[in-house]
C-alpha cells in the first residue's frame, strides 16, 4: 500500500526531547509542520526548554503532550488528527539498571504495542515510522562472520540477543518484530523502519541519556586512557538519521527497513580522528588492548560480559547502505561528525576528566 499523505496534518513524534528526536522536531518545524511532541513529563522544564527554544522563530507549531510508553492509551490524545506517527521513544541504556526486562525490553515492546494500538484506534493515521536500530539487524559482530565481506543489510535479523545477553539489542529487535506483526493485522497504515548504526553528531539537548553520547564522552574523559578493545561498529550522523525519518515519512513509495550507516570505524580509529583534531589536550586512547586482557579484565571495569567480548572483539563488521541512498539519504563524513560532536561535548561542559 502506498499512502497518499496530505502534509497538512500534524505529525506525532514520540520521545520528542531525545537526542535523535530533537533534530527531527527541528526539521519538521523548519518545514512548517505542526508537531505533536510527546515527552514523559512536559512540566520538566529542563528536558523541554530546548524544544521550546527551537520552536521559537520557526514556521511550524509545537504542541507538547505527556505520554508514557508503559501506559496503555497514553498516546491517543497526541495522535488525534495525525497521518504520520514517528515512534522514536525507547530507552537506550547499556548500563545503570539491574533488571533488563523492566528497564529496556518492557518499555520498548509494550511501548511499541501501545503506540500501534493507538494508531489502530486513530482513523487519520496512514504511516508509522519506527526508529529501530542496527541492533535489530545483528546482535554481536560475530553474527556477520559467515557473510560475504562480513556485510549486513536489511534482510538480516538479530537472532543472537536475549534479555540476558545484549538486552538493549534484544529490546530493539523484539520491538521491531512486534511492530511488523501488528502492521500486518490491518491495512490502513503502513510501517517504515529506520535502522541506524551508532549515532553521533551535535546534540540539541544536554540531558539525553543516550548511550551513544556517553560512548564519545568516554573517549576523552580518561576512562579509556589505558587503551580500547579492537571493537568496530557502524556509525551515522544524528542529522542524517533525522533526515532519514523525514524521507521515510514523506516519500510515498518508502517501504520496509532502511539501514543507516555512513561508515564503519573502530574505537581506536575514533580516538585517532579525535586526536588529529584536538591534539593531546584530552587523554584519548592510543592503543588496542589485546583480546585476552580485555577478556580477563573487561568485565571488572565496565558493563561487558565475557560472552560479549568473545563475540565482538576482533570481529570485523560492515554494512550495505545502498537502500538508504535510493531513499535520498546523503551522509555526513564520519570524521566531521565525530569532531563536531566532541567539540560540542567540550562546549557544553560534559567532559569531566576521570
Ligand atoms: P535518548 O536521547 O535517550 O532518547 C530516548 C527517548 O525515549 C527519550 O526522549 C525518553 O523520553 C524516551 N523514553 C524512554 N523511556 C520512556 C518511557 N517509559 N515513556 C516515554 N518515553 C520514554 O536516545 P536516542 O539515542 O535519541 O534514542 C532514540 C531512539 O533511537 C531509540 O529508539 C533508540 O533505540 C534509537 N537508536 C539510537 C541510536 C543511538 O546510537 N543513539 C542508534 C540506533 C537507534 P523522556 O526524555 O521524556 O524521558
């Protein structure tokens, strides 16, 4: 089904104050849309003031609504009159919780179900754009070991994660699968997913708990001064991810999944890019820690397990982003993305030396 979209109805963005969604709200307002933006607590001034600032002076209109992923019916009011629903809200945490089911999987899966059940009740909805992830495509780098050139694309699904192993990745694949299941039970709205790699690039908010921001902070705050594991992933600029949501929403023939990765990098390469630009002012890591040492000491130093280390460290990974190019995505250079993001982390005072 190719929906005919009027572009004059409001657009719903869930989790609107987040790292990715704030850019999305900005682009929608720049293009003159009315944005129905859900946040958990619209009275929490510090989490919404950047959105109010962005809205000032832009042609679109921002309307804030309270909604919680865990509350059934929570999104009904905000969805009224919307043809497009952009569902970005989902916890992106890699540490700081004891119960992964409650902290990650439940909000991701139940939240997706609650948003899509609201879409079923809201006659105006024609398309849902879901912020999924490459985490719904693979769980561990070793999953790509037997693929030609170790290269993943939209045909692949993460089958290796569980609530006990890589619970964030599991929350994303379980949520996306639930979304496709619910989409197939009806024919009024279609579903398009964007599946970004690790997202970097300047943030419009200083409050996001997004784990990708913390990853970049860890490069410069001393936590990794002794070295980094030989760990590679695909990365993409936050502005390209927001643009991809727009293209996924407003391109009538957009369909299925879109893997968004501008390029692959290793942790050491990231450090080299940052050192080449910022010099030795920050304790960027200089060496790769041998895998046996990571295996021995990694679990003592951070939220990684030996199973994760075995299945990821030293395993290359690549991505095929051709389908996203056909949608019209043009990617930022990943070095520029990292430099701009790190500069902003400095400017925002987020870098506390450890
Ligand atoms: P973020 O800044 O932490 O945003 C996550 C948002 O989810 C927050 O705005 C938060 O809303 C909302 N949220 C969390 N729990 C909620 C709940 N129970 N009820 C309502 N809202 C809730 O992280 P982000 O990086 O922008 O992530 C946005 C989306 O992109 C997520 O789906 C994430 O999985 C996906 N993604 C991120 C990356 C990445 O590298 N950053 C890569 C691929 C995919 P409040 O602020 O109102 O609490």
